[in-house]
C-alpha cells in the first residue's frame, strides 16, 4: 500500500520499500478506496492543517501518484461510513471558505503544471464532499536527509541545485503563485540528483492566526508569517529559500525569525565563509533580513546577487548581519602610556591617511582622478572592464552560437558557462534553456553568465548504420549520444570492415541516451587448417 509492488503474504515488510501494514493513519481514507473510479488509495504518508497526502495507484496506467485530500482536522470529521467529509457543527462557513482557497490552489498549480523543478498536477476532482489534487510521483528524499547522508554542499553544488529552483520560483511568482513553505523538507533531491520543490499549500496553513493547524519548519518561516495581517508574498519565499541554502552550506537553518528580531546575526563557520565567492555571503544575508522591507525583493534580484559581480549591483541593504563563529580568543592590546605630542602626531598621520583614502575612492571615476590623469599619458586602451551591458535574452539560442559571439561581439562582452545540462524531449540538444542573471539585467563586461543547456531527448532512435565503415558508424552513434562498441562477426553480405547489424535491436528502435550500443563489424572468415596427407 505504499509502492504497490507485489508482496508475499508471509512477509512482514515490503521487499521494495520497507512498508509494513501497521494500519492506516487516523481519520484517513481506508486502504483500497477507489477515488474517481481510477485511483486506488494506499498509505497516508503525511497530514497537515489542510488534509492528507496519500500514496495512490492510477489503475489504468499502473503508475504511482500522490493525492492530496482537503481534510482540515480542526474543522472536519468523517461520516460514519469512513469516506464523506463533513464540517463540524458551527464551522460550515469556515470550512467552505478554506475549501474555496484549496480549490484556487488547485487551479493555480494546474495553470503552471509542467514547469521544471516542481511536481506536476495530473488531475483534480471533487468527491466525498471535498476536493482532491493528483500529483505526479517523483522518487526523492528531502534536502535535510540528503545532507545528513552525503555531507554539506559546496558552492558549486549550490549553483547546480539551487539556481534552477530560483529561476523556477521567479517564473512562479510571475504567475502569482506562492509557496510559503520552502525548507530543507520541501526541497527534495531526486534519484537523478535533481532538486525539486514539493508540497505547495494554501496560505492559511503557512501563517499564524488562522483556524487551521500551522505547517511550520522552524528557522525557515519569515517574520511576516507569524502575523495574521501582514502580507506574505515573494519576499517570504526568498527568506525560505535562503534559509534552506544556508542549511545546505552549513548544516543548520537560522534561528527563529521572532528571536532574530532582537538579535539578527547569522552564525556561519569561518571555514564555510572562506570557501564562498565574495558576493555570496552578502546575498544570503540580504535574503535573510528579518524586516521584509529590507529583504531582497525578488528572485530575479537574488539570482543577480548570487551570480553577478558585486560592483554592478545597486546597493540594497548593508549586509552587516553576517558574523563568523570565533575561532580563538583574542585580546585587545593594552594602550601604552605615550606622551601627548606622540599621540598628536599619530592622530595627524591617521587622519591624513583617511582623507587620502576617501579622496581616492570618491574621485575614482572622476576624469581628474590620479588614475585617469596618468592614463592620459599612456597609449589608448579599450576599457572593457568598466562597460555596463544590458544582458540579452539567451533562452532559445544555440549555446555554441552565443559562445562564439562572446568572443567577437561587443554586445556579448561577457563570459558564458554551463551550470546544468539536462534532457528535454521538446528542446533540441545544444539549445539554451535558462540563464542567470535573467535577460535585461545589468552586468559588467567580463562577468560570467551561467546557462542551462538541453541535451535533447532522453530517448533517441537508433540510426541506420548498416553497410557503413566501422569508423563512420561509430562516429554517427557518438553524435547521437551513444557509446559505440564494435563486435567482430563473419558476414557474407557486407564487406570486411563494414557494419552488418546491431547486436540487439534494429534501426529505429528507441534507446536511452548514453547507452552502450553494440554492433557487428564484418570480418574475414578464419581459414580452415589444411589436412595433413599420408606419406
């Protein structure tokens, strides 16, 4: 009733997933309930303020799905038949209002279904006086569990895993879809080592002061979620994402936001800080500002702060809340008793140095700065590093084409680097699927733009290589993304050194990208030894 594999009646636990029949969760639908005439209900895997989530089986396709049932435990009860949901006496209007909110959630998620890095909605329907949402099932484990098993993330790991999620969240909020529960529990890592965001929920469960039980992950809730009246929106999700990112890097989330109101410091070990690029600690701190008005305002801005050079960024908040853990006790040296005249000279010298430094910074970009005055006597040079570029839209372009433009065009005077390659059945191989920073962002010439590139379809069609010379056939298979392996075989139909067929399969068969493909290469028959004659 969890993975829906065959199970020997004599076994106490499922060989595949470890499930054992310890009974269904209290108030959940019974095992084997058939919903909408096609979904077989299994184990209730979790319950929160808005209802149950079940493991279920779609009977027609025989595939596992997840089904969410609206069942607010503070407002509803089961009928005596064990199926129908009824509001408790006096809570009929509240039940109806929260059910309408759950329905709006289902509509929003259906509208954005199919986006990468989130669970897809497959179906919605009403039954038993309540509403059900059917999600695709993706085998995965929580970020929290993943870090416990595999250790902390490096920044390279974070770029690979978190930046695509940030891009997805940027798109979701453009569609007015909030999550409000981003945490190391709702961020999950799939078997293919891809981070996805799960467990979208109605807002009434993700804030205090409502009639429903709160679904809170300590350290990842923003301050505004502890209020019934304050607005929760994109900046709230920025807080949860940055708290989860901090967990991946350090193994702990920030202190509770209410406590941080009095002491907003973030504690990160000096070892972790030293391993991060210069702009990253400030970007995390900006995203974890307790006051939502001081916090990074959007995911597009957050992505820019993580990826762009700090000098290009407009000043948002002075990120002074980030502190490192002390590594040793340091004592301030005691002031020595010096004559007043010596103190006066020291003060004069220090003041003069401060004035010079301030002047150097203030007039750095002035035409009368020392650097610019000296450069007037030097040979003219191209000042590419001071140029600001409005980043073009790279999505849909060929990666190799853009890479070539970065070497020849002043409009593309930036570096380009692939941070992710993934299969996509609709986007051709080599085409850019996403970019960071986003199109329209201002960057400095010479900065690095990171892109995700399609590897094309995960399943390819075996090409027709019959009769080709072995080297030509091998190259054709490599171009299709396969690993070619030649097997010698005698053939009377094909010339020596030419392909006589596949070891398994035929041209046109679908085979997964990256698979080892064996093929026969015609070879001359081994000559028979001559029989020895009698003397």
